[in-house]
């Protein structure tokens, strides 16, 4: 048997329902197009639809059968280097909490259209995640607020920045006399030299004012943990490429934690296998909710978040018993470790100790500070300091301090706060419900809120000020390890908005000062200094980061007393009975800030494949105890708060623990996000991201979840292939990756593709972590429409690139495998053989092209496609696109109309651009010069595209590995897209698992 | 001749007359075929921006990738410390002069004339006066000053920064110097 074919006896299943072959699903989507697929949305019947259409058709017949008149509006004063039709790139930075991600933004004639990672910036290194990719849609959101609003006496009226300035000048003069008593400023976490300078100036002007930072899901727990352990708040930066054995304690460092892009890159680097001689790292994950990191693990243990602290403590004792210098006194009681862990913890500890110097333990932001302090000590004992993890001072940063928001809200309730200024954030939504922030806000005499849209908070404040998007504002930020970069605007503010920096400068200096001036002042004073300021400023702006601005790692000293206390605190079993609830940062809407972004809302959750919703995730046993199935509504009670959320049974979710994503259930965010999902903040008791004492009950009602996991079936075919590293190494020679079943009998004369460029793609399943970045990049690049929750339920999502998720193993201890599926660009394409109008044809470079104008919408091609990668426009999804959102559309890609089939093109517009550029310079296209959007944004480099006729190209080198296989090879479709089998690296001593 | 025949002939004549008519309206379009897509091509009109067009000049102070103009003198013709550039940074080699001759022929001759004496088409046909570049005044100007005038225009002359890239502007300056050298100072009109 080939080392990389599917392991014998290993079954893969798409979902629990499929595994049990329950009739509810197998009856439903067995056909290519679900019954009623031709029905219009919202339950309208064909008859009512035709009735409505009749009227609009009649009108259309009269008015618009003439071609619309188009006008050309050239520049009166053309900028020197901007040529119409030639896109340009600008470097900028996306600040997110205390982190910052360096980006390159593609601008078409002065408007940002596509976001990519900046290869020079340390936090992105050319990659961009879904949140970054989708930021451009937030910029052109038609629901953004357009002007200053003043509310007085219950009435809201439009106002201006000049009016706010005169209001503030009077208010500030009064406040200055009292030193700012009664004045409070609430901001989000930041890490920016200019913000820090303005904050200092604000505190100097108003010494008695309060400055409170509130971040619903920030990294404060990490910083606080290291402050306890070392005396100063520090930021740990993991160097996963240096680690051979990694243990994650509730840390989803591949997705939800800060700086996940850099972590994903390092993790993939430690697993890249080119030949049987290469080594791979080994990842252990102990977590409550199934995460991407858990899916990537070689060994995963599901454990409620409340028990993970005691695991860390037990691990410390194990390591000390193995002779590692864990600085703990000898008289400590053994922490209560769950029986399920048993011997496994000892095996894990031995493995970590064996790779001393290349071992790494990481804890997630969900864990309390004590666990982070203990983990720092463990890493020191494992000799990881300076090798697998380094510590960096938090420069120019502010983050949420424990209890600070509680004190502020208490002061507001007590009436001692007369002026509250909120710079960003949405505290009415995100402050834990029991604090009753909204009522407290009513007791504040004057409240000001800077916000991109009229959200829950804006509706209750005296002054609503529109906030600029980072793509239209000047600013600066520090990345995790300290590198400074500038936030460069791509376009002037679309509305009457100001950035955080501009508002703070106004508050400090009583003047409306342009952000550029403020940022330059900071850089002149403290970042660059006087010598050659202009030259260095321009270089930093152009490159997207200031070279050598990171101050380097610090070498802290651990305080033994603090580590002992941390051990005792972590080892203490969490009090409280009942279920545990874990609050997740949503893969889509983060803490709620991206809730009005259609691209993100329609992006399936990597694990559950839920779109347009959040759900209470339960393990199968917990669900059986409660008697609920996926889609049934649960009533969740915690303390005095009650919430209803649909249940979703996820194999691998820790039993006794319920996970619920934050940021949904918005009531005032916009047309896209209003009323989507359930507001988990209402249940959240405090700053912690988990709580115990949850009561869950059935309500007997159901809620339809829009899941994409059931769309398409695998019919027990060999779609995912994997092997253990040991088996791969012992496999002799490059065995044929595919075993042909039967002799292919081609219907047509076979074409050979020997000359010119022949495009192909290889996807390394060993590097893919399933993070969805490629899906968002594809959506942004190719103008893929959003269809909405109801259409997704009918199986009509339009994503050209999807990521299939498969479970394997027993339902009690499952593993997850991901597989990105773009168009296979088959050489013997089944779709082409059935198209009656020649709308899908092959070109001489091997692309399976779709000619939109020829397509008459028979859908035969989709029916005949073996991979289900073709998508049909059941409606004109872009017909009512607001003018503002049209600005976000890529002008180089056709926007498809109703009745047309569409699919992945390998980003044909980029191929042609690359060929044009090469032709202009009189040379051939270089390898790696043309990169489709999915490849370009992939943080782990899992997707490689190139010319198959170039024996030196990276794609040919990958495809010549013996891990290479194609999907459904027995059909003789000859796909141009192939996969490299996944390898995993289990510990042969792991109990309860057959050694490799 | 039947009545039917007459109707046909009459109808044919009327149709022929109609064919000769022109219409101000755009052509009929029965199948739109994705001709008009909700996206913005270069130079498209927009109802959103005040300028009426979708193209936007980049915000002041921003620098696109590849637009980092670290050599201030090369791109502006002057520097803060030393004033106008005296020596052409492109030099006056054969290739530079040849390039300059070509570009001068395209962009400068319509107004300033082939010999740079201000006797271009604009003067000969429309009697609009243009600067005689052979004058002493221009000869004495440093290269950087001439570069600056091409870049940003002067008086009636528009800015040529958009159509002529900086390298070509310097080549034009080099070619102009050879023209000035060829013409003796007295030969100017």
C-alpha cells in the first residue's frame, strides 16, 4: 500500500448525522440542486414571484431597453504617477487591539479594492487573515454614519464637528479648573506611539480625569500573568518555527489568538516535509471548544476550560519529577487532574522534557493570569526562553486592567462622572450585562461616542461622532515584537469622520488638527528625531514599517513566590457546579466589531460550518443528557441572566462545557448584522472568557442553522489522504499516489498540453490549517456575491473556493481534517462535455474557462461536475448593490448576472496581468510572479500555483513528491489541482492509540 | 396594381425615410448581457464623490509602492539646501540626447517649434506667443529650473509631469541644451 493513500480502516465523516446515516439529511440534499432550488427567496412561490416580476418587467420594457448613457470623467489635474487602469499598492497597517498587522492595499484609481499582507512587516509577512481581507467592505459599508449627531432632550439632530469643537472648548475650560474631576475617557486597547503621546497629554491636562481601557476579548490576561511572574507586564512572542514539541493549553494560536498569522507561519515551517528526511514538530492541544489549533494537533484532549489550570500545575510537577528546574517548593499537593488524562500527561511531559530547548508551552487568553505565570515558568524550565519564546516590553500600549470597567460603571451609577468620552468601542453591547452600562450612561451629563456607525451605544449618547476607517486615516502602531509602522490612508474620509488620533488631538488642544500633522509631530519628537527626518519618514511610509525599530527581547527574572502562588491558584479546582460556558472570539465578527460585514457573516465557521449565526456548541454526551439535537433552541441561564441560543452538537467539544461566540445578536449595527445570532455578552458575568454554573434547558423550539457542511456528499470515497510521519518514512520509494480503478476510456480525442504555459496548482494538506483566509481573499478578488442565510440553507452559497471539513476517528475523540477545494481545472473536464452552448471550454493553457455571455443557465455542467465547485446565480445578487459598495468591486473581474454559472478561474485576470507585464519586458513569466488571491494570502504557504511546463517551478517540485494525489482520480478527469497528503506525527508512546 | 402592392411600396418608402433619420438616443438593447456591471471602470462617473468621477487623487503625503522619491533633486529639479540642480543628472550622452530629441518632437515642438525658437504651430497658425527657448534668459537658467517648468508648467504652459516621466524630462533638458549650443546667441529673433 502506498504510504499516502487513505489509512485502511480509517473512516472520514462529514458530520455526526452522516456518520449515523440519519434520514433527516440524507434525504434532503442528495440531489445536486435541493428540491425547490428554483424557488425564489423568502418563501415566495413562483406564482407570486411572476406576479411581481410582471410589473417590473412591464416597466423595464418601457424604460431600459436602451443602452444607458455612460460618461467619462477624467482628472482635471491628474496626479503624476497614477495611470488610469493601472492598480497601485500602498503599505499600511491595521491596528487590532494591542496588535498590528502590516498590509499592502491595492488601489484602483485612488480607491482601495483589495487587501494583502505586507511581506516586509513581521506580523504578516505577506499573509492576511479574513478580518484583514474583509476590512475593505467595512470601509464601503453603506450603513456607516455620515455626520455628527447631537442628542438633547430626547431629540436627535444633525450637527457638525465645528459645533462639537465649540462644545468641547467650553467643557474643557470648565474641566481644567477642577483638574478634570468627573471627566472620564473610555478607549479600546492600543499599541501606538501617537496614541500614547496624546494619552499622556490628556492626563497632563486633566490630572484628575480617568482613562479606562475596555477590550471585551483582549490579551490583558497574558500581560497580567507575566506581570505577576516577573514584576513587569510583558508580551510573550512564540517562535513556533524553533519548536519541536508544542503544547497548547486552550490557546488557539492558529486563529483566535493575537498574532495568529506569524504563529501559523512558524508552525507550518516546523511541519514542512519535502522528503522522507525532513522532521516535523509535534503538537499537543488541551482545550474545551474545538479550535483550528485542535484540528492541527497530533494529540488533542478535550477538557473544560476550568480544568486546564490544574493540568498546567500537574504538568509542572511532572516536569520537576523529570529533573527539570521548575522553581517550586517540594511540599506542594498534587493538583486534582481529571481521570481522563491519566497517563497521557506523563507521556506528554516526557516528550516535552526530551525536546528541552525546542519545547514550547502556550496558554490562551481564555486562561487566567495565574496559568500564564505558571506557563512562563514551565517554558523557562524547558529551556525555551530566548529560543521558542521571547518576552517583549509593551511599549506605547494600553490594555484593559481587571476591574477598571466595573469601577468606572460604578462611578457612573453613583453620578460622579459628568463627562464620558468613548473613543471607539461599543460598551453598551460589550460590557457585561449585569453592570447595566446603558442605565449608567443615562446618569452621565454629557456623553460623547466616536463610532463608525450608529450602534447600540451611539443611540444613547449626547454626541455621536463618526469614526474614520483605518484605510482613510493616519496613524501608527507597534507590532507584537515592537516594530513600528505607519497607518497610511488610501482615500480621503468618505464621510464627515475623524480618527481616534484626530479626536484625541482635539480633546487635548481644542483644535481640529489633521491626523498627519499629529503623527508627524510624534515621530519628530520621539520616533525618528531630527536627522534626515523626511528621508526616513518616507522610507518607513513606503515600506510599511520602520526597519530596526523593535527594541529587542528582554530577559526577565521570575519571582519564585509569585510562581508558587500561581501554582496554587491554578491547581485550585474551579468552584461552581453545573455546566461551564466558554465565550469564544468569533472567527467572523471578532468581538462584534465586524458584524455588519457580509463577507465575514457568510464565511462558514471553520469547525461547525455555521454561517450567519452563532450557536451553543455542545459535546455529543452533553447534548444527549439535555436531549437536544443540532438546531433545537436551548435556554441558557447563568446567574440572573437568561439567553436563548440554538444548539449545535460538535464532536470533540469538551463534555460539560458549552461554547458560544461573542459579537452576535447586534441590534443596531446595520442592514447586514442586525438580528443575526444571539448576544452572548448578556450572559457574560465579568471579564473572564469562561464561567461556571450554567443551566441549559430545552425550549422545544427549533431554529434553522445555515450550515454548509452537508452540501455535497463524499460517498465513502478516498478524498482525504494522510499518513503518520513514521509510516511515510518507512514507505519504500515514491509509490504511485493513486491506484487506478479500471481502465479509463476517453470519449474524445485527448489533447496534449506540451507547449507554452500550462497552469496548475498544488495544495499541501500538511500545511493547510483551515483558517478561511483564502476564501475571503477569493471573495474579495473575484467579486463573489453574498447570498444571505436563507439562500445558504438552500445550498446556494457562491464561494468559488470552499474548505471541506472532515471528521475522522470515533465520535468521542474525533480529529478534524481540512481540504480547500477550488476548481480542479480538469483536462478532461466533465462540465465541458455536457454544455449545450459551449459556454465552458478549455483554453490552450489548460484553464477550464467559463464564458459568461454564452451561458444560458442549464446547470448541466454543475450536475456533471464531480467536485461540485460550480455555482449558479439563481438571482441577480448584485442588482441592488448600493453605489458605495460598488466601489469595493474589483474592476478587473466581471460581475455575473442572474442565470449564469460561475466558478474558480485560477484568478485568470492575474494570469493575464502577469503575462502582459512579462511581455512588456520581453521575457517569460517568472515562477512565483503570478499568484492567485488564495495563494497570496495563505499564511502557511499551503497553496502553490505555477507553470507545469517549467520543470524548475515550485508547483512541479511539489507535484513530483510522492504525497501528491488528485481527487477522484478513477474518473480520469485529470485535474490540474492536486493535493499533497497530510502527515501527522503522533507520539508512539501515547496510551490508547496504536503506535505508528 | 393592387391596393396591397401600393401599401407595401408606401410602407417601404416610409421605412427608408426612417432609416435616414438620426436619433439622439442611445441604441436599443434587448439583451443586456452584463454590459453594465455594478463596478467602476477607470474614468467612470460616480454620484458618490463630489468630483463627479470615481477616480480620486491619493491623500496628501501618501507614497505608493515604487513611488519612493528619495533622490529629491532628480524628481523636483531642486533641493532645499542647494537650490536648483546645475548639472543634468542624466548627463548628455548620445542616448539621452536621442531620447530627448524624440520626446521634444512629441511634446514641445507644437508650441516652441522644432528649433525651440518659439515658432511652433501655435504661433504660425494661431499667432499665440510662446517662449523662445534660445533667449539668453533661458540659456542662463540652471537645468533644474527648466526641469521644474516642464514639471509644473508656467503661465499658459500646462504641467507635463503627467505625460512625461522624470527621466524623459531630463532628456528633454539635455536636448534643449544642444539646441541652444547649436544656435548662436545672435541668431535668435
